[in-house]
C-alpha cells in the first residue's frame, strides 16, 4: 500500500512538474512571438548604430545622433528614436495582435506610448506587458456589448471604445506600469552588475543550458536577456547578455564528441547536425543527443560557463540580439573590439564542451547507439510541437504524409471541436475534402465537431486539426502552431481521414455512430448525409444537399463525354473547360485560371477523380454554375496519378460548395464509383450524377 501511495505521489508530482513546464514553455513561446517577428528591426538598429554613431565604422552625426545642426541644435539621428519608440511600439503591436488581431495591436501600441514617455530607458518589458494586456482588456470589453449594438452604430462604438480604452491605458502605463518596470529593470541591471563584478556570471549557464534542452529558454532569453541587453547596449555600445544563450559553442562541442566517439545513427547524423547548429543557428538540433544521454548536460553547462567567462575576460559583447544563434549572426552583431573575444569564447566553449562530452561518452558503455528517434520524440513532446529539422536529421517524417503529425500525436490533446481543410483559395479542393471527412465524422457519432474549409491565407490558430495538401503544409503550419496538422496527397480517398476519426474518438470520448454504423466505415460513412456547418470569419462550410434552392441544368447530357481524347492533365483541363465555355457558363479566361490553379496545387481528388477548377480571382469569368464530365476509360495520367473521371466545375456565389458536396457524396461511395465506371452512355452517367441538379 505504501508503495502504491508513493508511486501515486510521484506520478502526481511529475504531472505537476510537466504541467508547470508546459505553462512556462507557453509563456516563453508567447514572449518569443512578440520578439522574433521584429528581430529584423533589431538588426537594422544594430547596423545603423554600428556604422553611424560617433564610435562607429562611418560616423555621421545626422544619422548617428551626435554633433549639432547648422542652427546649433543637437542632431536627433536614427539610433535614439528607433530604440526608444520604434522597437517598443513594434513589440507592443505584435503582442496586441497576437491577443486580439489588428484591433488589439493598435490599442496595445497606443497604450505603450504611456510607458515610453514615462521613463528614460528603452521600454521593451513595458511594451511586452502593455501590448497584450491592453488587447486583452479590449477583447473583454468588446464581448460585453457584442450583438447589442444597434445597426448603424457599430463603427462609432468600435472606434470610440478603442480610443477611450487606449488613452486610459496609456495614462495607466505612464503613472503605474512605467515606474514599476523601471524599478524592475534597475534591480535586474544591478543583479547583472553584481554577477559581473564578482565573476559569477558564468554560473548562469547552470540555468540556461538545461533550460535550452527543456525549451524554457525563450522565457529567459526574450523575456529578460534581450530587453536588459538592449538597454545595456544603448549605454555601453554592446552587451554580453546577448551571448549568454546564443553562443553555439556548447552544442557544437557535444555534436563533435558524438562525431568522434559516438556510434550508430547518432554518430552518422552528428556531422550534419553540427553544420545546421553552428551555421544555420538551429540549436534544437542537438537537444535529442543530450536527451539520449542526459549526463551530457554537464558538457553543455561547462562549455556555456567557459564561454561566458571568456567573454567577461575580454569585455566582449554584441550590439543587438543574434537570432538565430548562428555563428554568422553572432559575428554580424559583434562590435569591432569584440571580434577576438567572441571568437575565443566560442572556440573555448566548443573545446570544453567537446572534452567533457568525450569523457562521458568514452566512459559509458552506451556510446550513443541508443534510439535517437525516440530521443527526438521526447524532445518534441517537451517542446509541444514537431521539430521539422530534428525529425529530418533522424529520418522521421511525422506521419504517412510528409510534414504532418503522426497517428500517435494526432490522438493526443484536448477534445476536438473544429477541423478545417485548407487549400490555396479555400474554395474547391478543400470544400471537397471537408465534405468527405464531415460525412465520416458524423457517421462516427460526432455531429457536433465542425468540419469546414478555408484558404491558407485566412487560417488562424483557433483550430484543433488542420488538414491540407502535402504541397501546402509549409505555408499552413506557421499559421496554426497549436493545431495538429495532417497532410494528404489527395482530398477524396486519403487513409488519414480514418486516422482523424479515430483521433476524434480518442480525444472526445466514445460516441454512438449515426445509424449504428462503424466509425469512419467506408461506404457507410461516405453515404452519410452531408452536414451544414456555420463558418466563422472567412471559413466556408460545404453546403448541405438540402440547404440550397433547387437549380436545374448544372449538368446536362451534352456536357458529358464518355471517351475523352486528352493524354495528359493539361489537355484534360482544356477538354473539360472547353465544354463549360461551349455551354456559355464561363469565358476563356476561366479555363486559363484552371491551369493556374493546377500549377499551384493538384486538383486530383483520389478515387480516380480530378476536379479542375479556376482560381478565386477568376470568379468574374463565371456566367452561370455548371459541371462538365469527361470519362477516360483507358485511364489518364494526371501528373503521376491515375484518373478515370475529370469533372470541370464553375460556381457562382459559392454555389460550387453545394455542388462539390454532392459530387463528394457520390465519389465517396464505392458502389456509386463502380456503377459510374461500368456506365456506357451519357444517360447512365447523368442518372448517377443527377443529384448535382437537385
């Protein structure tokens, strides 16, 4: 009994520790999200400072802010205004926008002016407080009168509420937040000076190096070191604080030790990882190597402390943050009198880290032949998301389709409320995929889970699962860092749909399938009714087959060709598009846009079906909604995919969503597809596809 109690206590403690770490990671990620998009501005300020201040490469008073004008007035320059006003306002706007879109960014930037003019130091910490805080207050206030404003007064209320709140928060920042942040900054600066004067600054590596491996570094680096370092650089022209975390030496030493003394996959992959780490600046690449043998954290700490000690010895530093932590970025930001010190610090950190790691590896029976893939998975679990670089190094792909989450990861997380299909324009391909998956999810008994579609450009980080074509994954993933991303190579018949249904079952709990059918069960799921889901913002749901008014002549017998003459995808698009032009439904410009769409992303849908359609910009070329159907009995090579049916589609006023929903229902049913393949006349095809005219 005692053992059980101890185990439960340990598990509970571990759970609390994991939860606490996750909260710190999310906080660090939020701070990083405010700083990282604006690193270019920091670099611009650093370059202007390096060249044009009085001690710069090419001193120039009007830009550097020294000397006097012809009228005897001191030059304002760019250096002071940029660090005093531009950089804090950019951070505040970014933070506010993260909380409440553009509206939050605007009120956050206005409120930050209060802390800027109320103090005499760069207000980075103040901006990181006021931007998100003011945006959050604005969001809460807007929710109080949401839906209660009389028509015609919305703009008046929205503008004045934003202006009044921003003014109040600016005054609040001037009198309260600014002085509080100033006191904190002075205390932190005093603590740093204490550590430097007593030679204790190297001890910070005891916290920083393990923090990097546990992904807690963003909270330290972007929340404290970057603001303090920037203030220090403004006064002294450089700061050692920028290199406490960014020094690539400790990680490089560990990877070199694996290269020489490691074994198996770790040794084989270490040289490539070292290059990515040192030149590319992606430090997380070495984290799995440490997690595989945790004792190596001692090597990282020893190397980090050596680097910091060397920097203090040579009084070296950077003029602005080095992000990413590449050796190129480090030297680009180093001051002229710091090149030697920085070079020696990086070299010394590498050498010490290499020596300690080598001793650990040589003294260990396991010299790195452990499971690097498993270590990478543990790293990604701690990070809370996939690491594309680390996964590529160890040969994992994240699932059946390139760039997506694995089945195991997909099944982990909070209950699923909203799934979105994302394609280039958010209209054709994604609407088809959303319709297919919606059927499966409903058949599994989860009718309350929204399945909608959107364009890549309009994605927001509000979705639980995002499904996109594998060619679009790199564009979609940065917009939805909190979502599970599933990539497919076709929108009609991907096996990953069943994985998504299983993930919904595991994350939402068991449900009774509609009509008692099996969850995600093939034809039964495909034949389920198509749901109509309300969409928020720019997200568009595929329409229910009963939701639209009855429309005739969407598909007619004269637009069905039973033996197409095309030999490739481009010719097939011309053939299907030509039928639409001949019917007077579209102009020639629409056919050209069908080719543009195919160049962007394939319209191959799976199950032997391709649905070429125009781009969103070509909607003015559509005169009426219509379908054309071309069968290729011998099969057609659609850019490497076998196609029997090509359906050209044009829809006015989003009518194509309902049309696509009906086409998806038909081609998602294996029996219907078999009957279509066996059809010999246009009348038989029209009879089977007749629902599109309902």
